[in-house]
């Protein structure tokens, strides 16, 4: 919050999302590694969408 919406900031935030999911549970449907990766990817998509929405709102 309160940071710029650039690629480096988004990458740092997605890395944090992946780290926060470090104890992702494993089951017969997906490994913990897969779930951590999904958390990182989804966080990146959400942050990029929010940044894009802000840019179009700000213009």
C-alpha cells in the first residue's frame, strides 16, 4: 500500500504472496509447490489488474 505500480513492486508483492503460502497444504489434487505457484500467479494478475484500473481511472 502506498507504493508505485511498477513491475518491480508487483514482482516483490507476488514473491511475498508465494512466501506467505509456504505452508500450502498438499492433497491428491495438487502439490504444495503447485499451490504456492498459483498463489504467486493469481496475486500478480490481481495486482496488474488493479494497477491497470487505477491508471485508467487516474487518466
